[in-house]
C-alpha cells in the first residue's frame, strides 16, 4: 500500500512538473508576442513625437526628483550636478541624506553653498526624525533641496522626500544612477497622453553601465561588462524590461516598477500612505497598493512603461554581492504577495488579481522551489531507473533550446529598437553568455532564490551590502590608452 501511494505521488508530481514546464513555455511565448506588438506601437508613435512640445506645453506636469543617499560621499556632488542639468522646465531635485556615516552631507553643503533653513515641512507620511532642510545661497542651484535625516532605510528616505515635494509627479530614483538628459521629458509623456484613464505610475528601462564609457554624466559608448555575471545581467535586463514589462504593459498588468527609476502620481501616493518602510520590496509593494486603491474605488487607470534607454546603473559583478541582491528581491516579492493576498484570484481586481498576482506567485515566488523539486525528482528517477535517458535528454534539450531562444529574442529586440551595442565582439560575447547561462548561472539564481525563502521564514531582514566600483569615465580611457613618456 505504501509503495502504491509513493508511486502515485511520484506520478502526480511528474505530471505537475511537466504542466509547470509547458506553462512557462506558453507564458513566455505569449509575452514575446505581446511585447513585440507593444514595442512596434511605441516605435511608430516615437517617429512622430516631438519632445520639445512636452517641455514648452503649459499643461506639462511639474516633477520632483527624489534621490535617497546613504554613504555616497565619493560621487554625490557629481551625481547631484548631473540631476540639476536634466532638460526639463518645471522640476526640482531633492537629495535625502539618510543618516550617512561618511562625508556625504559635508560635501553637499560645501559644494553647493547650502545653508539650513526653516523650510516648511509637513509630515504627510510618517518618517524618521528630520535633522534639517538645506537650500543653496547660489541662485544657480535654486532647484536643489537637501534633506538631512536619521537613518531609516530607502523607503523612509523616499517618504521624507515625498513630504517635501512640491510638484505633481514624483520621480523616485537611485542617486548613483545615470539619467539621460531627456529622461524626464520622455517619462512624463505617458501621464499627458491618456484622456480616459488616469496614469498612476510609469516605469523605465534600466541599462547596465558596467564597462560603458561615461562623460559629463552621460553614457557615450556602450560596451558589455567584462565578467560573465555582468553580461548575464545585461541579457536578464533585456528580458525583464524589453520583453517582460512591455508585455505586462500591453494588458495593463504591470505590478513592479524598478525602484531605481520610477515616476508616480504624487496625489495618489499620498492617498495610499507613501512607501511601506517595513519591506525590502518597497517599489513593488507601492505599485500593488496603488493599483488596489484604484480598483477598489472603481477608477480607470494605467501603469505605463517607457522602453527607451534612459537610466543606467552599475550592477554587481561578484557572486557575493549579487547573491545578496537576489536574496533581497525574493524576500521583497514574498512580503508584497503576502501583504496583498486579498487580490489573489479575486475578479474584483481584474487583471491584477486574475493574471498578474497568480503569475508572480507561481513563477516568480514559487519558481526556485518548483525548479529544485523538479531537479530532485529527475535525479531520483535517474537513480531508480524509472526514467529513460531519451526522455530526460529530450526534456532537458527542449527547455535549454527554449531558454536560448527567449534570451536571443531579447537581444534582437534591443538591436532592432535601439542598437546600442554596435561592436560585433560585444554581440558575440552576449550570445556566448546566452549559451552558458542555463548551465553556469541559472542554477545559482535558483539557489539564491531558495536562500531568500529561507531567510524570509527565519525573519532575517536587511538590504545586504552593495559595493560599487564606479563608472568608467571617458577621461580614464584616455589615461589608459596614452603611452607613458620615457625619460
């Protein structure tokens, strides 16, 4: 009897694993079609877009750029200057010093002539203690505001900036990101285009700046990272942004906007209470909460996405740092899904409840667990001889070929739409990475996701350390290439 039950369980799991595998294939094929249609429409629309009209239009919304900073003394001045030179009419820059232990605050005060003011600060959203609000005595920096506060984490720092923001749209970014000079103009356009729906948030593409040449706060030459882990993330970001989020935008099912580069309707953010500081997935949680509010109040809305390369960041190229990042992403996903279980399979929440939430629950949150169980199941079948070599090779080959195909499509999307990586050697490196990823990198991503589950169960929190080496500047390249004179 025991053996019979075990055989039945093994058979049932085998069927479920096959269903899961083919569900992944089906979802990705559907997403490929949807993202292709969305990208086609976006490129057609962009042919006739004149972004100068956005800047000069009297109905163009004003923007508050909020950038939390913690121990950013090495680059904070240059990053702040870069933000102040963005091409836009009505905007302000709010740098929030989140209790930095280095010289971030001192460098900002010295470089911009900042003085402490009695600036009106309304605590619409609860935050940690504010130690001071600083403005510049130099009229050239009139758009800059510095908030100094006790350390409370990124979400708490963003909430402090939101309390101070005077404009209609909140642009929440990472202070160490590089923004294109026309990024505000392009990102605000979706807020202006919709007439019968309210645009509550807009996300943008995050590009990988590792090994790229940077001059005056702008990426001037695109190069793929030198490490396999770095190149993997280039492909991963192509898949996530140019395919995944484009597809979700097509059906208005997007429930995640990158915390490094997201624009939000300030009025709605205040209505839902700002960022939730007790989660490490504050960016995803805020979008889901905003969507819930709109669904529950019966308002038509849209979460938009702009696929243009407007923001670049440095990604981790060490396994230690990348593992902590993926651990945090998994814990943030689990926390958000648990906080908003009410929407799960609930028709009242439309696409959010019936499509987006189940997808994230099964494939994003549950993916590492199911993949590990599938691996152990296959290993057991091989050991006991209950699986034929032909069947195993066929199934593995199918999944491998499909994985390579999807990643290759993502590279093709980038090439057709933007063609930033013009060096043929870079494309060859990316294709080699596509072939190696399923063997060398994906198993580690699964293990790091499982570790995130385990740390969530144990109640282990925190962001984990992110060490950056800095962007490669054009002048650095000249120094390297110039021969040293011999005396």
